[in-house]
């Protein structure tokens, strides 16, 4: 489930004070139950409202609720801290926690308003800097790209040495791209490359230019940009790789009518069990009018199939009847469900992530509650998510919505499951090409892109090894 913001979410929520509090490290199911029981006991003595506790205790309880994505309960304690201790040094952290909880829930306007308050009231603090940065991010998520770019520029002007100056530059590029202002985006690409020359940010900005070239159909410049990228190493932290750039170059050559150059470039992309762009390249070669290219494609496909067959033990099909039943009633391919389940939990029903995702399909309670009733689950708790049948039913219900939203495109479904459907909608619109590989290149979170690549590699293997009823071929 959606979690690319997990690490920054916990840091930005100002939880250092909570981490220092006794019991915070026990932020699992037992800690959640204990803090809920404490809240129930406290309320039973007086009223249904959160009682006044020491500021550190409010923060501790908010932190535990946050770790378990119980956002409303976390906000209640942060708000109590703010109301009861308005001069406490932890008020900015509490405001940031409230804002980030809205943000992760995709309640972006409420998040923006809280971030703006934080940036205005506490501009000299780290939390204030984060407020300004993430008010811009909220605008970007709401489709207000030009406004977002302006806010990011304000961040750069106000905090020239701020913690997020690199990502602010890249987000300005995205903001202008998404608001239909490619010339402004190009200007900021050049500015970013000059500011961060030789770093991963430089490479990411140049990669943004390659994707922009493709989106606007400037095939000659796209090939030139791809060649420039391929002429030097990819620094750590770069959100692309050589295979991806080669694919985009080949796609551009193909669109420019340079078929032989395109074929030669597709052939440079290796096809193996773990590859994403390799199978796409093989498929492109198989469809060309060149007989030799088609022969090479057949050889590549046969080699990959042999490798998948040799690794068949790595692709089991547990919970077969439940997966087939829940997937087929919703028009899903059970093999895609298995691929996602393999990546999410490695088929461990009691798995729990650091972002409070639970069970086979790593559902978070806040997300699962949106789909539980439609999946036939009327009473849902955190513990329910460890039950295989419940996880599979609710997970398939969510996946079916993603499938309808993105016309069944497996890459978009996988990227959405990890990175959120609102982000995938932005990335799809930005790509402006009817090509799955071009869309994949637009996935803006490194974690989500890696997740998508792995799921698609698993899906390919499951399609080869099993039929649509998950019976071994």
C-alpha cells in the first residue's frame, strides 16, 4: 500500500520528542492497544474528550497512533498539546504532525492550510521550513502546478541552504510541466543542472528534460539528451538507469522514423528474469518489419522463458482458490494479484511493515476501511488484516478500482498500489504517450518505480508459469 512518504513522514512529524519517551519504541500492535486502553480509561473518568496530560505524554501517544496510521487519534493528542501548552517548544512539531497526517490521508487542502500556518508562525524553525516546502507539495498534489512552483521558489529564496533545496528545484520543473509551461520547465532544468552540476540532482534534471522532450514530441532533442545521459555514470540517488534511458532513446528513434537505429538500441537492453525494459524491448523487436530483428526477439524470449522455468520454485501460488475467486469476480488477473502479494509480504499473512501495513497484501487500516464493505467485510479491525481471506478480498477490491481507473494497465495498477492513484494520474498525464515504458519512466518516487519493476517482473513469470486459474502450465 501507499508508503513512499513513510520515512519523511515520521521524521517530519517531529517525533524526536516522542521517541525519547518511554515505550515509544514499542510502536507495534501491543503499544497501540495499550495507548487506546489508556485513552479509554482517561475518558471514562471525566468525558469523551482527551484529558489534559503532560505535553510529553500527548506527544508519546500521538506518536504511537501515527506509527499505526490512526490519524484522527494522533491529531486529537497533538491538538490537545497545542491547546493546553501553547508556548511549549513542541507546538511546531505537533502542527507538523497534524499537517502530515492530513497529507498522507490525501486531504491536501487541509494539509496545505496547516502547513501555511506553520510556515507563517514558526519561520525560523525546521518545522516552519518543512511547512513552506510541503505547502508547495500539497498544491502540486491538487493539480495546481504553477502555484506549487511559485511556493517552491519562495522556499528557495527564503531558505537558500534549506534541507530540501535539491528536491524543490526538481519539483519546480514538475510543477511547470504539469501546468503546461514547458519553456519555464526547461529554464529550471538548466538552472538546476548549473546549481547541482555533477550530482544526482543534475542527472535527475537532465532525465526530466528527456521525458519532457518525449512528451512534446521533440524526438531529435530526446535522442541527444539520452546520449548525453548515457555518456556518463549514473550517480547514486538518480531516479533512472541505463536500460530506461536506452528504451526512451529507442522509442524516440522509432517515433522519428529511424527504424534501424531503433532496433539497434532496443537490442542493447538485456532481457532477463528481473528485467522490466528488457521484455518491452523484446516485444518491440518482435513487431518490427525486420526479419532479423524478429529472429533476435524470438531468441531473447526463449532465453528468458528458460530462465523463468528454471526459477519456477520462486513463484508459488498459495491461497489459490481465494485469490482466483476474489480476483475473477472483479475482473482481475489472479496472476497480477499474486505478483503484488509476493512483493508486499512474500506470502506471509502475519507480516507488518514499519508504516503499519498488515497482512498478505499489506493493507493499512485507513485504506482498508474504504473498501471493506464492498469486499463483504462489515467489521474491520487491525487484527482482521492478518486474516488471509479478508486481506485478499479487500486487496482485490482496491486493485479492481485501480484497474478501472487506469484502464487495466498493470504498470499503473502496481505503481498506484505503492505510490497512490493521485500521483499515478499525474504521471500518466505528464507522459503524453500511449506506451507503458514511457509511463514507467515518469513514476516520480524511486521506491514506487522499483516496486513497479519488481511486480512486473513477477507478473511476467506468473503469466508464463500459470494459466488464468493459477494452474501450473
